[in-house]
C-alpha cells in the first residue's frame, strides 16, 4: 500500500513538468536580436542579408512572430536559417523557445 501511495505522489509531481515541456509550433522569421528591436523592419525580406551578417558575427538569433520576439535557448539550431521564414517546433518558457525542429 505504501508503494502505491509513493508511486501516486511521484506521478502527480511529474505531471506538471510534462505540461511545461509541451511542444508548440511557431511560424516566423529568424532575425538578430539587435535589429529585432524593430520587429516589423527585422522581419522584412530585404533585411535577410543583414540578419545573416549579424548572426554570423555573434549577435543572438531570435524568432519574430508578428510583433512578438522570442529568444532561442539553443541558437545553434537556427543559425543556418538566419533571415528566413521558418516553421519551428519547440517548448516555450516565458519568452524563450527551446527548438526541437526547424524547417523552411
């Protein structure tokens, strides 16, 4: 009986953690953090070359979805997509996405 109670408590304590790791899908533009201060400008197609240059120069990549800017916790996953519109799957914690997959 004690074992059943312990397993029940363990299962209930893990359940909220699994909700935090829920995967969401986002569609937006990979831009650099500095230029993303103006999301409308940074998500324009003519800004792509600037985003690639800045990200390759060390600026943090971000995802712009409309007027919302999300940080990327694992930036190496999106560097190759700098300046491009992508569909990104990942988990969201506040304003930061942990990328699980990304595609054009």
